[in-house]
């Protein structure tokens, strides 16, 4: 059994003070270059990169009060 490496992109922002900069994009690119990974969130700067590497996307569209 192989395990996917979780990629918490929000952690890149809050932990390192990096928000959609070149460093942020490079960190996400490195993370999703692995064979197995899982991520959440939606950052415009890396959307194309993440979606092009994804094999499945789960879209949760809850009404705002539910969240």
C-alpha cells in the first residue's frame, strides 16, 4: 500500500509568510511533483499546476452557512 503525501498549501502561507509568490509556487510545484500527494485549498497562482498533476478532483460546494 502506498500513502499519499499531504500538501497543506495554507501551511506554506501561514508558516512562512508566503502568499502566492514565486517561493510559494516553487514549494507547491516541488510538493506535487511527487508520485503520490493530496492537497486542499484553492490558490489561483498554482491552480493550473495542481490541476494538471491531479488524477482526481473532489469539489465540495457547500452553502456558505454550512462551512
